C-alpha cells in the first residue's frame, strides 16, 4: 500500500504539478525560459503536491490523482470550448448561430495566385526565361552533397539528421 501511495505521490509530483505549474505562470513567462532556484522550484513542486493532496494527510492516493486529473481535464475542456466558441463567432458573420458553406469557406481565404517569377529567379541561372533539368537539379544535388558528410554518394539517416538539425 505504501508503494502505491509513493508511486502516486511521485506521479503527482511530476506529471500533475508540471501542468498546474505551467498554468499558473503568465503566458509571456511560459514562452521565455527563465532561471529558477532550487528552493523556488521545490516550493512550486510542494504547492502542486498540496493541490493534489486534498485531504492534507501528506500522501496522494489514486483517488486524489484521478480527481486532480479530472479537474485539469475539465479546465482544459473549458478553455478549448471557449476558444472554439470564439472562433465560431468569428466565422458566423451573419450571427445566426449557424455556419453556411460560404461563411466556412471565407475563413480559408483566397487561393494564392500562381507565381512563376520566384522559381525562375531562383533556378534560371542563365536567365534565359526557362529552367533546364540541370538548373533544376543543381540546388537539390548541392543539398545532397552537403548532407553526404563522408562523400560516399549515400546519405545515411545519421547524415540526414545531422544536416537537418535532427528534424
């Protein structure tokens, strides 16, 4: 039983407080990493634990974890519902609480116009107004050659990850 309580406490001290802690910080603070002392971090962890330990006995039970998760899920649903409602109101331009196909389609915006000037300017190296197969290949093969770190003619998964920054 003690193991279950300790495991629950560990879960509450890691999974739930992270969400609770993130929700208590202002939006700007969540975007930019900031330094934090161990004492301040411990205080935040303890506060999050206290939020889950609703009977204040110093232990977190399965029921308390589930109740905390339920509260967090309800709060997330309320925020999502509010965002959906706000987006719906933006789309419902005639305010009849229904979206017509025209209102829905208007949200997508117009299709972009064709633009041959950009690829021509980038790829037509001899400026003759057309792109040859060699002109089309050149930048792509240059990218391949940069990725092929050992120049063996094969780009391995490791080389690809290194070339793309792990993406």
